[in-house]
C-alpha cells in the first residue's frame, strides 16, 4: 500500500507500527502501520496469519476509492464521490479487464495467486521503457522505490521492538 504514488519524496513526519514478528522465520507475520505526511495520514494493516478482505481503501476529502479483492491485482474498483451532506456519496463501479489466459499459461499450470497474470501489465511497461531507451520507469521512479523500502524497513524495526 505504501507503493501508491506518494505525495512527498520525504520520510513521514511520524511513523508508528506494531505487529507480530516471528524471530524463527525472520518475518513480520502481521502488522499495522500509520504514517503522517504533514496533514495527510496513511494507515494500513497486513497479515499472513489471517484471512483478510485484501481490499485497499483510499480516503480523501472529496470521496474514497475502494480497490476490490484481490487488491494486488484487482478486477474492480469503486469510486465514491462525496456529495453535499454526511454519507451522501455517489458510487461508480469500474471493471478492470485482465489479459486472457493463453494456451501456454494453461499448459504450464496457470498461476498460484488469484489474477497474478495481471502482472504482465507491469512487465509490458518495463519492456516499453527498455525499447524507448529509458533506464527507469517514469511511473515508479527509483527515488520512490527507495522511499518505500525505507518506510517498510523502519516499520519492521518498530514491529520487532
């Protein structure tokens, strides 16, 4: 979730995290992270030990977006546009078309995780960058990747305390 386009290239003003770290496996099994970027707050929960909804909700002052399950590669999202008055929203559902399974994919046994074949959009974006002679992808820059890695590392350190 921190990989969503960040509005700042800086670490948050404040980062708090708690969770359960398995020292035998060296893995944070679940956690809750809150980060404050000025007046904006990002909060997320993740877990390997529970059956979560696997949805992502982005909330703003003009409405919210719900990326439906499986959030890592969704087929639907709903935009809730805020109208005048509390709870008065206009939902708009968007369907996201995923590529078709090819015969080669089917013969190879398919994919382990739901909708994983949608990741080929990312692979195609990288291919376009390479063919265009780019050394980085403008949609997700190295600075953003490093910032997300730093946020995750700091959160893991807090969870291990």
